[in-house]
C-alpha cells in the first residue's frame, strides 16, 4: 500500500512539474510575442518620424510644435488622401 501511495505521489509531482513547465513556456512565448510587436511598432514610429522630419523639415521643431504643424494640415490631407492610402490597416 505504501509503495503504491508513493508511486501516486511521484506521478502527481511529475504532472505538476510538467504543468509548471508548460505554463512557463506559455508565459515566455507571450512575453516574446509582445516584445516583438513592441519592437515592430517602435521601428515603424521611428521610420515615420524620420519621414516627417525629412519632408516637413521639422528636425528643429519640438513635439508640441510638430503637433501644431500636423493639426494645420490634417483635415486637408485626410480629405484629399488617395483611395489606395485610405486603408486603415498597415501594409506589412
């Protein structure tokens, strides 16, 4: 009886360990996926900011001044945006 009890306890411990490992892998995978998405977003924002500075010659403007500049042109640009650029989904 004692031997079968010990076997069951060992099986339970082994199962718990497997569950903990699977949980760790799931959390790790979720972390890496969110990190990958954050990096992609950061890269995209940096690229767009560089384009903004290039075409609007805005490298000497503060963030607030840049926002004011964009507010001036936002309505016009959005109203006259070509159909192929009106898609709200980013092109990956």
